[in-house]
C-alpha cells in the first residue's frame, strides 16, 4: 500500500500536469471510468486506488506535451527547430 506522503507528491504532480495540459478533473474522471466527484475526493482527502494511480501514471507518460504558442495565441505554434 502507498504511503501518504507518496500520494501527496503524486497528487501534486497530477495537478501540475493537468494545468500544463489545460485539462481538468472531468478529463481524469473519463480516463479512469469514474465520476468527477470521485476524482475530486481523491485529490482532496481520499487515497487514489493503486490501479487507478498506475493508469494515471501511464496516461501522463503517453499524452504529448502541449506545443508552445506565440504570445499565448491559440493556433500559432512555435517551431524551435528552424
């Protein structure tokens, strides 16, 4: 079973990852096959079940990072390889 401090660190990583990818708890709920309320409970007070944590870890590894945009304007991508 996972220790509380490990869950706390993982929850922080999820929150930062979601912010970076402009996704929310509703998206996490869809990926895990649970309700958004369940995800909110996981993130605030309850433990994330081990199988759901493994699923989230895999999803976080596989979803590509968002491309930077020029001046924050959507649809204008910056190609760093000129």
